[in-house]
C-alpha cells in the first residue's frame, strides 16, 4: 500500500495558503470490503463532509474503522478535496482505515 495520511485530516488549504472555505472533503473506501465476522458487504460509495470557513471538516464518522475485520486486508480510504465552486484542488490521496 502507498504511504498514507492519518485521520482526521483538517486545515485544507488552497495553493495560495488560504483555507478551503466551504469546500467538500470526499471520502470512499478504495475497494469493496467484507466484514469477516458479520459477512456484511461494504461498498466504496462516496461520503461527503462539508468544510468550514477554516478548511476543517469537524468530526468525521467513517463507516469503517479499525474495529472491523475486513477482507481483503490492508483497507484504506481515498479522499479528495473540492473548493466551494466544485473544483478538485487536492487528491486523490489515501488514508489508512483507523
């Protein structure tokens, strides 16, 4: 797996160093997963979190965390950041499921 960023990820900035005010943090699993205990199938649907005026997402509750035993193993999230005009300004990047 490539190197990854830890969650939570905050303080998103534009190229000029200003905050990504009122943007979107879009997160998805990198691939479909299955909880090996419950046999529940988890798909890689996108989940959007609004960013505040400072480029922060606040509290993020992700649908999968390290308490899950997932197959295949080495699960990770892919995330992208969009500005308030809907233009992608960062990503895709990855973050470990933690």
